[in-house]
């Protein structure tokens, strides 16, 4: 099907961002793989409330929350936690379960979720095509937390995370970020501010600065296999 394939040489354009519009750069009826790939290649991401009947809204906000290898650090309390973590960690072991966990996660100040059926179908297919990835934290064979995002070049765009057991997703993220930067990763895009990602050194920067950084990093692939590096990093924190 046309919506399920990607031509890397064909980038669909979006409108130039206008701050008065809140960073909205496009509206569509669906999330085709070509449009989703094109979006990430231009610093754009979908964010809309499907339950309220909204169309697919594409954003490139005026302020971006991101982190590079120079700013990344693991808080002392989390380093202590990782020395005795009860969890085992995997990457791309169960993407569908992770996005479902993110979808079901209750969030303060939010009624419902922005991860609707369209988003689930689109990102599961993006995962099948090798662009979307999940990281899982397990305890006694059950999924205790995790997160998912998109990896293109040396840029990782975090989308959502969920926590069932305390410390699961934040420790999984710390291990992934360590492996990502060790593999040649340049930039982690958290899109909007969160207290959780701020603890690792993420900062707010203006859109033009972010797009300049991202454009250069998208063209540079990782020099190591991220899954192998993640397994190596996790090998030192087995429960």
C-alpha cells in the first residue's frame, strides 16, 4: 500500500512555522509513512487528540527541549539505583506493548490520551520499517515500564514513556541515552519540556538553533549498532 512505504529521496514539505499559530505547520487526514518520515526529517511531529475528532496536526514548536552528549549526565541517586536495579532491560523486544502502555498511562492534568488508534498504527508500522524503537524494563517477566521514539541518523526523538513500577522508565532511559551517545548519537529531542528528561541535562533552545543542529545530525549515522551497545551497557546492571 502507498501509505506503508517510504522513499527517502522524497521529502514532503510542510508550511514554514509561524509562532502565532503555536508552531502548527500542517494538517492532514492520515499519517502516511512518507509524511511521517518527512516530518522527522524537518523537525516536525504529529500531536493531536483523536478521541475529540481532531485531524492529524503537525507541529514544529518555537522552543524545543533537547540534549546532546556534552550535557548528558545521570543523577547520583539514579546511579545508585542502577547498581541494585530490580529490572532487566531490552530494546525492541515488544514495541506494541510499550506504545499501549504509554497510551494507557494516566497523566496529571490530562483527560485521556493523545495516542489514539491512528498513532498506534502509524508508529507500529514505523517500527516495522526500522525507524521507531522501544526500550523495555521488565520485572519478574512483566513489563514494568518503558518508552518509545524515532531514530534517524544520529538523532533520537523521544515520543512517550510509561511507568508501572517506580524507577523503571527513568532507569531505562538513562541506560539507553548512555548507549546512544556511546554509539555516536548526537542529539536527543524530547520535543517539549518534562521534569523527567530535565534531570539528565536537557535544555530548551529556540527552533532555529534546534533545526540547524538537527539538520546536521540527521545526515550522520551512528557508528555502532545501538542494540548491541545497549546490551553491553545493560550487562553491567543485571539484577
